[in-house]
């Protein structure tokens, strides 16, 4: 099951967080939550497998 670990308000931020998680060896998906969003702005959920949630949170906290 995939779990949301971060919600970004810009595509650039979502891609940056996603890249950090991938560099740490985690599987990552980005999902747009509002269908009317433009390409750059809106809400983007960062998801990882449930088994990797703790590792993902650690990576995000260390990066921010």
C-alpha cells in the first residue's frame, strides 16, 4: 500500500523531494490531488510504500 509522506504546493518542490527520496533508494510516486491544477502549481502528494514511510520521513526531515 502506498502512503503519503509529503504534500507540496508546487511541482518543482514535489520533484525535488521525490529526487531526494529516490537518491536514498526509496520507491516514489507523485500524485496530483486537484485535477484543475496547472502544471506548476497545485497540490502534489509524495507517496512511498508503507514499509518505507519511516525512512522517507527521515530523509525529508534531514533535507529540510
